[in-house]
């Protein structure tokens, strides 16, 4: 077996700088930008000597993932003018220990190790620690020892969550068969992946969307929102693939043989990584009773990327090994210089809490495969066939390229933090991101990036990612981020904050309001709602109209809905009609669900229409989109929200009457440019306007008298002669 050695401090510094300069970041759906590492210039590095070296040990060269890591380490160091060697343990703990001992004889000062068996590797790292060597656990955490100094990893919980969320988003039918698979029981990451996935899947198992078909242990525990380590172990014991292609193939075939035809049909499959995903996908594709499947993956292996392009694998979780290699080298350099790597989190390995700085992961499917993996420079387009057939990723992908040092005064970076709704929601979040994209095109920003929040408890952390990285402007999207944005503005006084849909007043809780670096971009949603409500009442033949919204606990949503009701009432009084308005708010779930539930939106719209309504207003991210789409399917008039949804929901165009507008891009761009020019408003808020969208395909259906009335209402709202009388928030 070919061996690979030891790298000197000067090599590591050069390589780390090379990685920073030459390895562009992938185009992520939710990719935080890490603060630029502070590194000593190469000229000040210690002279080459075997006394200041790092040894690298990887688990096997029989899996594409680890060959990728080998290549990234080796290429970076070779390009810097140095030879490099990496030791592989080939799935053998004894060989792994021998590799570490071999490196110790060469005088290494830092050991970077990815254990093939998390517990068994403890003996090897104990020996390294006794020799005074610093230990970095790479990608997988060594368990049961206090000899691990730092953990370089991706956010393993987020990997499982991303996989599970993809299954949830793409399987809405009740009773969908769910087949669970996991990694190796000897790998701590396998437990973290499964824990993250279970957190997302369990509520959908509990409500009957998914029905587990291949694990009696999971069925017995399906009422548990949280699992203990022992409970996870029991499930994983039944569904482990051991990270092995053949094991996965044999297990999935056995599961299919045991399952009845009724247990198949269109299924959802949680596969732990790409190698096992391909094996499992092939088995399910070959079963005549399987009519379709959604299967997850992880690692963005070339073979699986091709499977995604060809429609054989649904998605993969991309973990950019360039980032991980860079993080490992940076941590090693810091240790060799006598410092301690910066940590943002800890992971308990059964003995101690190991400091770590986990990197974000990226969901990749056919819609963004080119932008995320090819345009970012991670792969070449010649690596794949039929790549041109993959859908363009915009606007779901953040820009490709190498992030500049945003801490420099001359580099103007703008970051966007979404609420738990997605950036491609065809509504509110998407409008904000498009506004920032246009700002960059117009020269208002040098670098832009977004973070897609998946859990409300991460608001502060996501904002801090940009604050710590030196971003000049941070945009937070949605009412729910009001308090986290206010707190961050005080923490980062040199950063300008724009809070969309966020309004504060001076009170006991906000005694220093307004802050000089925080502006709320706010709207009169009640007026936009009033306009479309009046139009709906005038266009309705049944005199029954409906609205489907996110939670009424969010004031802008309340104002839309009640403005809609008030507009209909206004026209009734003028015309002597009586319009029945049915507004339904999705206030029965948490903020993580209320705006991202198109199935509920569609079901609610269908229910309202079944009672005679012939106009449906959908307001609230993907939840509202579901209502609009359903209305169009039922061939009744639909009204969109926030942006002109004629462009974002083309499947509903034939029945889309108008949209209640909340123009975000233009005022957002104006605020960013004011910040760049040093003229940021200090009043605490900025009014963004409102209105309604054109009638588009239905223009010929709108009587000129109705159109004239709409213009008159617009004028009356603007000059104050017409009042909506809607409270700012739900009483």
C-alpha cells in the first residue's frame, strides 16, 4: 500500500492560504460563511523540520468520499510545492493504531485522524496524547477518550435533518411507506445523522404521513419525539448498512421481499450516504411493486451526482471537503503555533465535551446540482453527462466563488438570514434574496450570501455567522427575527441591520430604541389586503370568498387577512351586497411549520371552496402557495401575496387574479445603498409601500368599472380618505 507522510508547519500555512485563495465555496441552499481565519504569513513560519509536523490518517481508500479527501489534501499541498502522504487504515483498527504509531516515530506534533471505528480508535489517540501530540478528530468523532483536542466536522445533525426534510417536502400523501436505513453502529456520526433525521421525520410519522415498513424497533418507538442513545442503537441495529454498498443492497432487497405490494407503491427512503443510496435505489427500482421513490444521500459522490442528473437518486447532502480540509489545516496550524482553534460548539464523545466548529451542509438535487457542484468549481462539467438537462438553481443557490475577506474596510458584504421558510418560497424570502442579488448586480455589494434558517433557535447563531465574518449589512427576514435582530444590532454596532417586517417602539424592553444601526422595513399590509379583498368581493359570483394564511400571531399576516376582510366589507356597504369571508389561519402549529405547509394550505383552500367560495387569497410562504395552487386546480380565482406571483407560480397563472404586494427588492436595495453611502436612516423604520399586481391573463375578465373602483380605493388609501380600521396586531 502506498504511504503518505507528514507535513511541516510551513507546508500547512502555505496550503491553508492556498485553499483560502484557490478553492471556491460551493453554492449552498443554506450556507453560512465562516469568518476568515487569521493566519501568520508564510514567511514567519517555522523552518522545515520533522519536529513540527502533522500526520493524517483516513479510514479507507475503498470509498470515493475518502479518495476525494486524499485528493484535496494532496493537491493543495502539492500545488504549494510540497509532497504529501496520507495513511489509510483500510477498515482495520489494528492497522489504524499501527499508522498512528508510525507517525509518532516521525516526530509529529499534531495528529489528524478520521477513525474507522470511533471507540476502537481511542487507544491510538491515547497513545498520541501520551507522546504530547495534539489530536484533531476529522469528520468522525473518536469516542470514549479524553485525548481529543478538537473536532473538525460538518454539522452532522443538520445532515440528517436535511435528508429528512427533503423526504417531508417531497412526500405529502398520508400513508407513504417509509424505509429507514442507517450507517455503521460503530460510527458516532451515524447516530447523529439518524438523530437529526428522526427529529424531522417523527412528527410526520405521528400524523400518519409516513408509515415505517422495515423496522419493528422504530415502529415501537414512533411515538417518541426524542430517542435515547440506546433506543437509537436498537433501531440502527435493524437498519444498519455498515456504510457498505453490498450490505445496503442485500438489506434493502430483503426488506422488499418481506414487504407486501401494499407496503410499496410510492415510497420514501432514508439512505445514509451516497454509496448506500445507489445500492438501495437500484434495489427499489428493480421491484415491480415500487411505482416511485424519493431517496436521500450524502457526500456528493460523482456516481451519485450522475444518478441525481439521471433521476435515479433524489438528493445528496453536499459536504464540501475543501472546507473540511481547510478547517483541519487551519486548526493544525493554530495548534502548532501554541494556540487553541476557535470553537463554536462542543460534541460529547462519552468522556468529554470536545470543542468543534462544525461547517454547514448543502442540500443538492436536480434543481441546483450544476450551480452547487459544477459552477462552484467542485467538479467539472465534463465529469457528467446530460448536465444541461438539470434545472437551473436560481434563485435557490447563493453565489459561487471564493468569499473575500469581509472584514476589510473596502469589501462590502451583505448577508441575508431567512426565517424558517425557504429562500425559494416563491414569496417573501425569495423576494428579499432577489433584492440583494439585484443590489449586487447594480454595484451595491461586493459579496452576498444567505443562511436559510431551519430551526428558530438558530436565529442568533445564524446572524452571528455574518456578524463575526465582518459583513457590513445583515438583512433578517420576517417578524419572528425582530428580537434576535435587535439583540444582534447591539452586539455588532458597526454592522447595519435591516429587519424586514420588523417594527419596534421605545418601551421598557427597548429603552435605547431607535438604534442608529437598525432599520425595520415595514409595510401597510392591511392596505394591500384591503385592495385585494375589495377586488375579490366585486369579482365573486357566489359572494363567498376565502383566505388561507400562516399564523395570525405574526402581525403582518393578521393585517393581510383582516385587511382582506375589511376590503370586502367596504364594497358590500357601497354595493348593497353581502359577502361571506372565511379566513383560516394556520395557528395550530409552531413557527417552524406555519409558513412551510403547502399540504395544509391546499387542503384548507379545498375545504373553503367546497362550501361555495370562488376566490381564494393565499398568504404565508409555501402554505399560501399551496392554497393558490389548489384554487387554480379547482378552477376558482386565486390571489397571491407579497410579490407578483404570476411570475413565481406559473402553474396558477390562468386563475391568478392579482397579488397583494409587499414590494421588497426595491426598498431593500435602496436601504443597502444608503448604508454603503453612510446615509443609513436612524428613524428606526422605513416604509416600503404596497398595492396590488396587474390582472395579467384575467385582465379581460375585470370590468372597467371594477378597475376604476380599484384605482379609486388606491388613491383613497394613499391620501387617508379611506381607512382600513385594522388593528396593527391581533387583539
